[in-house]
C-alpha cells in the first residue's frame, strides 16, 4: 500500500530538518512504525527531497507547481573560516 499524503509530508519535514542540521539520518513514523533512513551524502538527501516533493505534488493533483527547499549550515560561500 502506498504512503498517504500526510505520511509523505511528514517524511519531507523530517528530511528537511535533518538535512538543515547537517545530519544524514532521518527518522519518521509510517503506519505506526518508526523508520530510520541513513543517507550517504547531501546529494542523496537532496534527491530524496526532490522525489518526495514530486510524489506529494502528484497526490495533490500535480498542478505544475514546484516548491524548492534549500538549507544552509549558516556559512556563505565567501565567508572565511
């Protein structure tokens, strides 16, 4: 059985929080069970975000709207460490 819209949205929220904090693991509830996913890289997490956004849009009727989410660890590319 496919995940509900609410479950997909919860997964995306959890992924956004983890990615924004620099953590590569994500835990979320799905059908009463806590699931944890470990990602190998930030790129893999971004791809998962894009996939979830596509799946959410499809469940909402797809209306052609794209939502882009970005995160930062608080450093600008020009900042010196």
